[in-house]
C-alpha cells in the first residue's frame, strides 16, 4: 500500500458482506433509469423512516434529502412521459447524473448517521448511476488497469473475513467510521471522487472536508485533468472566489494556488478572474499573513496582463497602499512581485498619484521626466498639495524629482512654472533638496522673478519668495543670498506686495541678517533705514506672522547698534508699542521675546530711557513674565527680560534698587539662577551682584543696637556675613535671599558662561570690612574646589581674575592655607608658567601667601 496526497477516498467497511453490482446489460437508458428510480425510491423511504436521520438536527442532511426528492420527482415525470424516444438518451443520462450527484450529497452529509450497510447500498447505486452518465464527467482513476477497476466494481475483497468498500472518503472498519482527509491510500480496486463531487464539497463541505476537496482539486488542476470546458461548466472560478472570501487561512492558501494554476493554463480563466468582485476578494488577501500575501500578490501579477485587471484593481480601496507596504517589506519575492504590479498599474496617471500618496514616488518622477506636458503639470500640481514627511521629501530628492521641476520652471509655460514652483516649495523644506536647488542654479532666476515688474509673472512671486525663504533659512547655504546682496531690495518690496509674500520676505530677511557672515549686510540695512521701514509693521494686527517677522528683524539689527543709535531710530510712540506687545495676553512668547530684546539693547546707562520705561510701568510687567515662566517658555524671553532688569538694579541708584526689590525682582532673579538658561543665569547673577554691592551700607549693625534703648531684633534676621540684621527687602542680602546654593551650583556645573557673574556675586561678600566672614561662608559652601577648577581650565580671563581675587582673601586665613595650599600650589604654579601674563602678579602674591615665594620676589 502506498500513501499520496492526491484526493479524497471514503471507505465503508462491513463484516461478512458482499455487494452485487448492477448488470450493465440493460438494453436502453430508459430501462436503466426505471431500475435506478425503483431502487432510489426504496432508499428514500428507508431514509425518511430512519429515526436517527429524522431526529438529528443537521440542516445539511435535511437539505440534501430534500434536494434529492426534488430531483427524484423530476425524474418520475421523465419516466412517465410517453414522448420519450431514443433521440432523448442524452437527456436521460443527464437526469441519471443529477440523481447520482444528489445521492452522493446525501451520502456525504449523512455518513455519521446512516448504518454501514445502508451506506454501502447507496454507494453501489450511486456508482452504477455515474457509470451510465457519460455527459461532461471526468473521473480520476488511480489505477488504470481495467482488471483492477473491474475487481473494485464487483465490490468484493476478502481479507480476514472482512469486506472493504470505498465510499467517498469515508472509512468504516470494525463498525467504526473514520475520515481519511489528508492521505490517499492507493490499493487495488480504489476509485476517487469525480470533479462534480469535489466542487459540491467545496461549495458545501465543512472545514475538514473542504481542505480535502481543495487538495483533490489542486491535484486535478496541476495534472491537467480538468478541461477549460469543465472549469466553466462547474462554475469553478466563482466557487473558489466565494470560498476565498469566507474560509480560514490554510484553505485560502490552497485556493490561491489553485487559482494561480488555472490562470497559468488559460487566458479565459484570467478574464473570468478579472471581474471586479473577484479582484476585491483577492485584494483583501493582501492584508492577511505573509504567506497568503505572497500568493495573492503573485496571482495579481499573473492577472496584470489583462487590461481590465490593470484598469480595475487600482480602484479597489487600499490596494495600492497595501502593495506599497509589501514593496517595502522584508520578503524579497513579495516585494519583487509588488514592484512588478505597481509598475503595471503606473500606466494610469491617477494610480501613479495614489502610489506617490502612499510613499512610492518612482512612477511620479518618471512622469515628471518623460511624461507629456499635461502629465508633468498634473504630477507637479499633485506634488505641491501632498502632505509630505521629511523622509518623503528626502526620498523624492533622491529619486530625482528636483531637476525636472526646475526644468519645468525655467522652460515651461505659465501653468508649468506655477505648478513646478509650488512643488519645489513643498520639497524645499528638506535641507538636501535646498542644496539641489542651489546646485541647479535656480536662485538667480528666482531673484529675477521676485524683482520683475512683468504683470504676467506677478503670480509667481509668492512661491518664489517662499522658496527663497527656505533657502535662506538653511544657515549653511543662506550665505548664497548674502553674497547676492539682495536684502535691501527685499525690504523695498515689503510695502508693495501681498501679506503672504511679506511673510516670506521677512522670513528670508531674518535668515540673511542672522547669518554669521552678514555683518556688512546688516550694516547696510541699518544705514539705508531698514528699521524705520519695518516699524509700521509693529502695529499689524491682522497678520501676526508679519508683526513677528518685523519684530525679529528689528531685534537682530538692534544687536549691532551702539550708543544712542537705536534711540535715534525709535521714538516714544514706538517704545509704547513695544511695551504694549510685551504686556498683551494675545501676543506669543516669541513676539514678547523679540520686543523685550529690542528694549534690552538700549544703553543701560541712559537714564532717560529708564525714566520712559518706569513711566510705562515696564518693571512689574517684566517681573510678572518671569514669575509665570514654565519649562516650555522660550529661553530667549527669560534671557532678554533678565538683560533689561540689569538696568533696574544699577548700584548707583539705590532708590531704583529699592523699587525693583519691592516689585519682587530678587525672587525672580534667584529663580533664574536655579532653572534659567546659562545666559539667563549670568544676567541674573549680574543683577544680584549689583544689589549685593549695597548690602553692607544698608545693614543695621548689631553694635549700634547694643547701646540703644530699642528691644533686640529676632535672631533669624542677623546675618553673620554682614554682621548685622539683614533681609531681602532692606539690605538685598544674598544669604537671606537663598542665592548662595544656586551660585555655587553654577561654579560646580559644566557650563562656564556664567562663571564671571557668579564670582562677582560671591566677591561682594568679601568686601574689606567683611572679608573674613565672607571667606568663612565660601569655604563652608565648598566654593574653593570649583574656583580652583575655573583657574585650571582658563576659559575666561576675567573669571580667572575674579577667582584669584577671591582666593587671595580666603588664603589670608592660615587654616585655609593649610587645608587647601597643597592643591592650590599645583594649579598656581602651572598658571604662573603657562597662564596669561596679566595674571602673573596676582599669582605671585598667592604663592607668597602659601610661602612658596618671598613677598618681594622678582620671579615674575
């Protein structure tokens, strides 16, 4: 016995039973039909009387019996007809075939219910009927030997007193029924199901039998045993697609492979599969597991040579999106098939656009390079409207989309210029694409267009200005526009263009002015009155982007203005406008940062400016801004506010200092020391140092109170550094303000930009009268090591000078010389040998303090 996965075989085995086949010597089909009808009538009666058949609630059995009864009644009418003649033999054979098929369905549906002897009887009758029916029937015979076939027909195989009969894949052995679904047992005298039965099982079979039927059909198709007429006669393709839409995964895989085999055999099969409903079912398989996905895309590729398939499949929702996903997947075969299918579909421009929207840009770029003029415009227009990611833009640039678009702009008609410029604007958000644009030589053409007075080209100014803004925004390439020296021309256009173009021009001008190598450009802009041209935009309320752009540009230009130069440009009305912007709740933090930045560039020593700020009530507005800052607040806003506060804390104006402290300046400055940027910390430390310079003169001495009649003050107001009563509001004391820990933290940190300002703060605690108290506090706060580190790193000369000044006072105390002298001498000697010459006298003095040099040494 050999085992093959070829087909279904159902065996019914009974003990001590022989079966007699129908004698084939009947004279005519009418006589055969009459005899079959008589036997079939008896079988139907027995089935109806069988309690197990009647009682069981199986709709498949009842439906099969009902269908057989309908076929039986039709056959009766044929038998009774007096008009039957020999010319109708073919019709009678078709009737017999229908009855045999119906009988097979009954046997198939009731194999677990009907007794084995009855099943054998039914199978013998079904087989005799099928032998008489020769119309459109294809039988798969495992053994071609006629003697073996005849042996099976007799149905008698004696083996250990047991008779084995094959009945549609059911095996009954020793009164036990089993279903052989996965294997073929090839033995003498065994015959498989015919195509009709296989199709019936595919239509109505449960999962287990469906798999067997599908495997059987696959074998028939692959072996070429089903003709094109047989496929159409059995409606095989619609049946397979119907089950494809409702079956589980392993069944769908077999169905897809059968369909591929059918498609490979005949183009008419492809035409049948090309129906929209079939394609929709097939596309759904693209979204299933990888194996099914592979089979589905392979079948679609096979069908893609049918024009109807290429026309229809791209319209199915999600098809192109899934194909692009498969293209980008890990399975090489599926990816290759997806690429071929997408290529086949790309002949349709709409499908090419859908592919681009899904992230596959090759067809779109192909049309831009080689398509008709209308196709190029269509692609460029669509590209200008697409929502692209940075990666999409980079991919388009790599695929070669920039160059044909530039060519469209330079040599195309007005419509081509418009669509290509808009597309280039979308792509110009990518830095790599900006480089491609510059390399293409488009910058000069864009500038020429921007300054053109030709009315026809006026509509192109908007995308041209947008692209120039993107080019300017790339700091590495913005120098291209700096070299073109076009800033002043752009400013002159500001009042002559639409708001959209104004926004783009201001964006470009800001980028140009911020370029490190643009100092000459900024100077020319200031000399030509750029600030005055920009001031009217500060009152723009309809378009905040324009106001913000103007504010930023004035701020950048004001950074280079010296002395009263800025005051010459801005009048009181403009200052009030800036302060209104700062105080308004409707303006953004970025706008406030720029406006405050402009105010911070006025000379600190200009008392007239300070008076104007005080009259405008600017101080409480600035304190309020710092009080309400959060981690998301732009750093520039806090940095610029802290810069303006330096004006309000000058040590020369104690009255202004008191006013500032009453408004809460010290609290917000200490907050900046803790959570501000390094620039904000430096400026906050500068203001605190200015306030602390007057702490000593503002203190109330304990000795004065000792001889007075006034009661003693609470001990928590006494400051050991200032040796008197201190508080934040009365003496601006750094110790009472809690500023010492964040100041020390600045010195211990890794950023060095705020060291000088922090050291200036600490130095105010070592003034001549209180140097020892201050030194004790600095040692207690562990300041010596970070100060030595600043000396050692030598990043800022002024910070090194402050460090040496502070250490000189600390080392006046012998105990500190002993504690830190060994570490300090290493740093000081290295500084003496390798440091700045300006530091050497102070270094020599410190080394003498440490008794490493005589006080009057001429070493330096």
